[in-house]
C-alpha cells in the first residue's frame, strides 16, 4: 500500500510539473500596452528618417554641393560699392581751403574774374563723403579656379560617398539592434520556462519529503536548481532591458519609447555563391570604396591648386567714383579708370614649392590607403562569408541538439516517474534541454547577424 501511495503521489506531482516544463510557443512577440508592433522594414525606414548620424551626413552632403556652386562663382566678376567718410579739424580745413577762401573773399573780387571764382571748388569739407563702384574680373589665373572647382567636386563626391556609407551602416546597426531585441525576448521565454519548471519540481519535492517518500537532499538540489534558474532569468531580463534602448538610439527615438518588434525568420538578401563573387561585389558596391576613390580625387585636385601658384595671374579692374564732397548725393565730379593687373610669382621663400611637395606626398599616401582599404575589405568579406557558413552550420547543429535534448528529457522524465532514474539524472536532463534551447536561439540570431554583416561588407543592404 505504501509503495502504491508513493507511485500515485509521485506521478501526480510530476505530471503537473511536466505540464509547466513544456517549451513556450513560437509566438515571441511581447505586445506593449499601446499595442504598437514595429516590423523590420518599418524600423529601417524610421532609422533612415530620424537617425542623428545620418541627418548629419545629409547636412554634410548638402554643404559639399553648395561648395561646388561656390567654386563656379569664382569665375564671375566681383562688384563692390564703396563709401568713404572723413571729418577734418578746423585748422586742417582752413589750410585745405586757403585758395578757395582767397578767391571767394569779397575784398578780392575786383582782382579776380567771375568765371574763375565760379569754377573754384573747396579743397575739403568738414564732413566729406566719397562713393565709388569697383568691378574686378579674373582673366587668367593659371588654372587656380579650375583646380578649385576640381577640389569642390571631389569634396562633393566624398560627402555623397560618406552619406551612402552612413546609410549602409545605419541599416546594419538597425538590423543588428532589432535582432538583439528578438534574441533577448526569446531568451527571456527560455529563462522563464526554466525557472517555472524548477519551482514546480521544488514544490513537488517538498510534498514528497513531507509524505516521507524523498530525502531532504532532494529539496536542496531543487533549491540550487531554482537559484540557477533565477540567475538565468536575471541575465535574460537585463539583456532585454539593454537591447530596447539600443534599438531606439539607432532609430533616433527617445530611449524609453515602447513598442513590440515583429519576429523575423530570414532576410531577403541576395548573396553570391562564391567568396570571389562576394569580394568582387564588395569592391564594386561598397560605399567605402567610393569614399577612398573620392579621397584620391580630392588629393589630386589639391595638387593642381598648389601647381597653379607657380603661374601668373591676370585680372581686369574697373573703378567708377565720385569726388568727395559734403553730401551723399552723387552730384560731384565723376572719374573712372580701367586697368589690367598682372602678377608674376618669382620667389616666395620656397613656400609654394614645399606646399606642392606636401600635396603630392599626401596624394601618394591616399593612394596607398585606398589599396590597403580594398585589401582590408576583401579580408572583411572573406571573414564575414566564413562566419555566415559557420553560423548556418551552428543553426543545424543546435536544432539537432535541441531535438535530442528534448527527447532525452522526455525519456528521463518517464524513467524518473517510475523510479528508474535518479534526481541527478533528471536535473541534468532539464539543464541540457534548457541549454539546448538557449544555444538554438543564439545560433538563429547569430546567423541573421552574420548574413547582414556580409551584406553590409558587400554594400548591398536593402532599404
């Protein structure tokens, strides 16, 4: 009778515990109170619109475009309106107007013709104003203006390439952060199942000890198991708590913005089959390659600018002015001049020569950096491709290990129920099952991250 009672109590307790030990369902979406669910493509679109780093890159590209327009304006004439104002002290004014005062002195009127008196103007005024208009038109600059255009165009290409590179990086970081949230959610489910199972078996062990069917060591073992499960759960909760603000940061949202992320099974990316094809695609499409090419063009344009310092410069200068008088009205004598100004550099303390040498060495340095970048990119693609192959294998291995662990747990559980397996065997089987589920979740998202890393290295991440 005692043996039958032990079997019934044990069986009932383990059936209840087994019900709680089943893995969670496939739906890992945690819906927030506001009911908002964010999909991956929506997250990417949000990041492309609101990411602060990307906004800065767009401003830089816009500024570089204006720089090209500015370079072309240097071919146009410059027109300036000038105005001079002067105020003289009394003694200086008297000396400047000594002849004018003599001519207009009534005492001298009998000695001077009226025509002379009418045509004599003051030599100075207490307050005088002198307006003028000047126009300067470059005629020949030895290629300086063309070189400046080349510099501006190269800077524009660099900014546009940096913008494309930043867009790819933002898409990559968005996908990475999105997958990390999904990973954290699934690991949290595994941890909760683990803790729930440990709590149920601890409760069952206590009932069996109270009935005199088990020793107190059973309780101690399940208490240790529960402590491990709580630690497991704390790690999972911390991972989820950190992953959400990280995603919001990439999206350009407030760090505490709440929403659910929709599950993702795979990424619709077209990856070439061989590593050589992947490297060729990267060297053709990766925005970083365009950045390096633009940097080389920029360095070459700077060399042109420095060479232009050795050539003569010719400009046309025209000036139209009104003689200064005591009013702002344009009513005084008018004068104009037209001049051609030429400047021939002869010696400039070797400054132009050293600047040219510096520019040429900088260009050579940039070309070497370009070669190094392309080699490094090829290595990055190779490593990303190998990581993707490994991640794919890990998914298959963990799927198999998960199935085996679940089957082993089912067999050990039945054996434990009829007294053919020890408590340690049952604990090991449960730990193995939980670890297998944990590893499978990590392997699945490691695969997605490896895939997006390869696409990012190739420069083919989709919007």
